[in-house]
């Protein structure tokens, strides 16, 4: 059977059960759109107004479903908008297939319209390589069946990540008799379920039996490996408190008695004090990045090597990258947790440490109560402008336990890491490693596509919303009930606060939104902006109105922007720190030093 390149790609996507392709048209991807046209009943095409949004939609979809979508963009500047979204997915172990159109192979190296590469022809693969697991370029349609099969295997195998496929225009439209690979015969979905060796399991069991002050640190790899239920079984069997990384924050229900909250500069006091005073840390699916570890500075979040470390990660390159492991295991966190559960159920003796472990839990309870008494009163404050804690308190009350919160990047993200109380698994999505502004704007659409029966709300800064407001139009076009809460505080305040901290309170530049001639604040009307695109818009200036506004927006089942005027002067309490070398790191503002 003859098929052209676009038909081959479309057929493989359908066989892989990909429900959506998301992107933006251009002359470079015309051929692909024609191939998708005849299969609209089997795979839905969604058009966006900015290429990055397509990537953010696909990224968020994967974080909930653990299944990849595909994106499409045209050559030159269109596809050049993709690395912002691809970097977010790569750094946070999310995956999608980014298909980029390119100029026809017959025009390579002639400098046609939007060809990328002065030193090598049509060189878009070099643009994408730092942001993907693998970049392919097809120069003949016969190559596509193999490349598509390998692309999906690469996305799924080991540590997930996005993959890039570059396709020149003529390859989309030229025909071949090469057969499309049968996806079912090349299934690779279970290839990452690798456990620890018997020697490693025995070594971890010994450390666990000896530990008097153990802590489990759950990273995003726990959710990615679908290990949240197993994690809780292990923690309860061995009476081990569970801290999370910021990105792994919804790996355990916030109300569980063993939950400590997140570590690092935006984490809780009890999490940071427990991890730095533990005698054993069992770290699952975390790469120990700087923001979750107080920039690796000893004694703030962790105290390695005084504290023994069991580090489990699917990617062997992460073992020993930043901290020395006592036992390092390149394996599936879920499988290792299950192996430890079997050890405990088989009779692993913890009796010698049971008394000291209970004392440890009692100490942690005191630390938690101390932190809560410091934080809790602000959650019900009636101050105007609205305090950050009140915003998140009202949002938590309005969003059901299985509702999905998507955080964009900005000062509100710091507050969410510290204050948000996750319900069930995969209910908090963030762009952490690459911190791509715009993730929340497009991500809330991807969350709805992945879980249409659950409400999805994005919290987005006023600076971030101004970058990609066209998401409202996309949601209106496709009848997607996305809700955006705009954290309207008058600027890029996380960076403004760093300017003040490191360089002086009067040395602000390019961070606050002001009129150049007068210095007066410049404030956009985001509710009106939403209405101009066919969405709904609500403005909230008083905290007593916020809860009802949130409930109304969710109940509307329409695209809604809630413009919330937030106090920009409130600083985030800190129980740890973060360093920007060579600048000196700040001292934690709460509970430091340990007493």
C-alpha cells in the first residue's frame, strides 16, 4: 500500500493511540495537516495561537496520563518557539513528540524562506538537541516508519523525555510502499520496571533496621513511576515520615500524618529540619537539584555524608551527581519500594529502633505545630490587597481533592510549593527544572484534555499571563473549561525581591510594571482581556469575594480568568536557603539555627 510521509506519521500516531495533535500551521507543515485531514474521526487536531502553548499542553497531558501527545510546528521561527516548552518537559521528565516541518530537501543549503542553518543545511536538529532526548531528521519517507517507532520507544524507555522529528515538506507529500510498523509488536511501555539487585535490597534493609531518624524523600519520579500507593504502604509499615521535593509534592496527601511537605528554600520547616537531622534518607526519584536542597549547602536541607543516603533513580547518571550515596540504585522507584515492602512483610526486625523512631516522630510533630502556628493566621487574613496565603487557602477550599492545580512560574509558584496542600496524586503540575513561564497557561488546557471530568485551575502571574494570553481564545474555540487565576501583583516580583535582597532596596530595574514618564503603576485588566476573546472574566479585590468567585468560575464550565489583586509586599517565610554564587546566601527566616 502506498502512503505519503504525512499519512505514515498519522497512521503511526493512531496505532500508538495518540488522541490529539496540537500545533500551529505554517507552510512547512502543510503536508502533515493534509495527512491529518482524512483521519479527523480517529485523531483530533487542535490549533493554538503560539507554538509554545502546544508544547505546554502536551507536557501537562503527559504528566497526568503518562501517555505522549504530538505537536506540529512549521519551519524557522514557528518551531523556534518550541524549545521553551521542550526544555520544561525534558527537565521534569515529561514526554511528547515534537514534529517540525522544514524546507524541501531539494532546497537544502540554498537559503530558502525560513531555512535554519548558515553552517549546515536545514539544521533545525541542532537547535533542538539540547532540549530533547533524541532528534531525528527524515530526508526520505521510507525512513519515517523506523523513526516513528524509535521515537516512541525513546520517549518511554528509562527516563521519559520529549523527542523531536524534523520533516522536510517534500517528505510529507512523497509516497512510499514501506509498511508502517505495528506498534503492538514493538511495545516498550514496561521496559523501565527494573528493580534493585538482591545485594542492594539487603544493604538498604540493614540501613533501615539500624536507622533511628529515617526520612523518605519522594521526588517526581514516584508519581511518574505510579508508585504513590506503594510509597504510603512502605512509610506506614516502617513508620517513616515522608518529605517531598517541590516537583514531587503531590506524591503523598498533605493531610497524612507522615507527610512533611516539601524540602528546599520554599519548603516547610518540618521537612527541612527532618532531612538535615535524619540519620538515613531514602531518596526516590529525585535528582537533588539546587532549589530543593538549599543549593547543596551542608546543614540547611541535608547533612550528607553524616546522614546515610539511599538514592534510587531510573537514570544512573543522577546517582552520585550531587551527593555521595551510601547505596545508589539505578532502578524503578516503584519496584524498589515494593522490594522493601516485601522485606518488611517477611519479618525485617525494626524493634531495636522502634522507641527512638517514635521519639523522632514526636519531635517532628512539634516542629510541624510550630510551623503551622507561624503560618496559619495569615491564611484567613482580611487584609487588602489580598495576602498570598489567603489566595491559596480559598483556592484549596474551592478545588476538590482530585482537582488539578497547575502553577505557572513566578513568585506565586514559590508560595504554592510552600502552602499548597495536595489531595490525590498528580494534582499539582509545575515547570520546575527549566521553569518555563507559560507552562501554566497552556498546561491547564492539557490537564483538561487528560482528565476532562476533573476541574483544572492554573495560577499565573500577571507577567506570565501577558506573554501568552491567546490561550483563552484556544479554550473558547474548543470549549475547554479552563480557569486561570491571575496573581496580579504588578510585576516580576520574584526577581524584584532578589534585586532588593542582593543589590539593595532602591536598586530595582525592569521588574515592576510602571509608567515610564510618571513612575505610576501600570495594571492591565485581565478579566476584560478574557471577555474580549469570548471567555468570562472576574475581578477580585477583597478576600471575602475570592472563594465565591473561584466556585463560580469552576461551576461555569467555561474558560474563565479571575484577576486577583495580590499584595506584592509579603515575603515568603523561609526554613532553608538558596545560593546564587558568588552572592552570599540568605539566612532562613524561621527556626534557624536548630535549637
